[in-house]
């Protein structure tokens, strides 16, 4: 498969050199391998260095892993983890960072705290912004192309951070893997199974997804007591989908109850009413994370979108809509991508290769 892809690369991608085309093939093979597997890329490149660094968020020190290529760097990337419990310790994510470093990128993998705690919200925008600022201002970074690569739901706060915090002239590209576009529509899909972006209910959401989302939203607003009751509700239903949660619901304030009722609801015909009844502070928080609420006509960095067509966490239709909202965005539709996990079929390998080539194309010679 590797020689075949390299040959296809020569004929199909005119913008990349033959060498870069071949490197994209090595990169694709490497990120699909197990962490300890011997790969073509590992055999052909020297090991990158890895060190722990710190950066500041709101006067507090946060840790990050910094991967450096063996030779001089040809570009910089901030790799933003998705909402996974392992955070920056996830072996697949660390392997992805190492692969990029082997091919010349200096990669910062920041511990944003909210992602490792399985929290995601408006504060994520500021956290991503601080990580990007740190990478942009490191010694030598000013002369290098800078990119941001974000996974899953963290794609939206990453894109907003780039657009809001004067990074558009500093960031050359943003790559999002399995991100959403319309947050209200995503919540509707998670709770009712109806994808209003596409106008379809053919793809059933992953089991338990509503409780994962409520776990995030529970930390956005309200009192400590409300957050505790919401968290207890989530834990009870995650342990037993049929568990009674009447006690928790009755203990919530009216504001917290409005978000709980929205997330518990399974009827598509009731969603609009429940969303309208959502407490204003929760709606305001959602609006800050909703890409469909913004005008992207003047967005300057190149946007690369990679999304699985059978994604049951965030439907593929969201990347289609985002690609239409951002001028000249590049969309790579991957049948063999289950949200952010690779399991490509033969025909997907070429599309994945094209996406890999697009990311590698920003390095300086």
C-alpha cells in the first residue's frame, strides 16, 4: 500500500513535492501503527526530543509536552487534546505529536486541565489562546509557520481563540478533526438523535453520549450544590441507564433544572421548546461556543477539516456546514474514521493521505 500511495501522490497532488508526498505516506502509516511498532518513518528519521515545559493561564502554571525534531524545526504546531480522561498522556495523541516532530514540526501538547477533567466550556477558549500565545512567542517561533490541530469538541474553542485573540495574522492553518459547527444542532442530535444540520435521523448517537455532554455542561454555571447534584445524576445514569433521578431533579435550582431537562429529553418535537426555556446564562455560554453564530467570511488562516462520515458523536454534516461557512476551507471526508479513531479502508487511505499532505505542506524548506 505504501508504494502505491506514493505513486498516487506523484500524479494527484501537484502542490507538494515528491519528497513531501512520500513523507505524507510515511506519516499516515506511522499514526495508524501501535505506539511501539517499528514503522517506515521511525526507521528513516532520528528520534525527536521530548521535554516538559510550563505556560501560564490566568496566573497559574500549566504543564505541556514539547516535541522537537532532531534537526532544526520547519514549523510549529499546538496540538489540542479532545475530551479524553488521559489528556496529554493519551498514547495515541503522544504518538501523533511524535510523528509530526519526526517530520520537522515542533509540537506543543498542552495540558489544558479542562480537557483532562472532561470539562469543556467557554473558558476553553482562553486556555487554548494562552497555549497558542506561548508557542507563538517561544524563541525562534516568529520565523516559523504556526498551526493549531484540535480534536473533537475542542475544535470550536480553538477556532474561536484564533479568530478572537489576534492570532489570525500569526496562525497559518487550523486543522480540526471531528469538530462541530452548530452547537444547538449538536445538542439536539445528542439528545434526540435528529441531525438538524443534515435533516436526518439515520445515524443513532453513541450510547451514553447525552450524559457525557451533561457532565461538561454541569460545570458551566450555577452553585456548587447544583453542580454536585448534576454530577450525581450523571454518575447514576452512566452506571445504570434506567436509574431513577427524581431526587436529583427535585434538588436542582430552576436554572440547573432547565439544562437537565433539555439533556434528558429524547423527543425531537420537544427540543425547541426546552431549548427556549433554557436559563439565559446557559444559553449565553452555548452561544460563545457556537461557530454557527459567527461570521467567518474574513477568517484568514487556512482551515483543514477531517471528519468521519459515520461519526456517531459529532455528525459529519457539521464539518460540511463549517467548510461552507469558511472561504476556501479544505474538507476531507473519511469513511474509516470513527470520530477521532482511525480504522481506514483501502479507499480511505488516499483521502487520509491527502489530509496528511495538507498538514505537512506548511513546513518551510
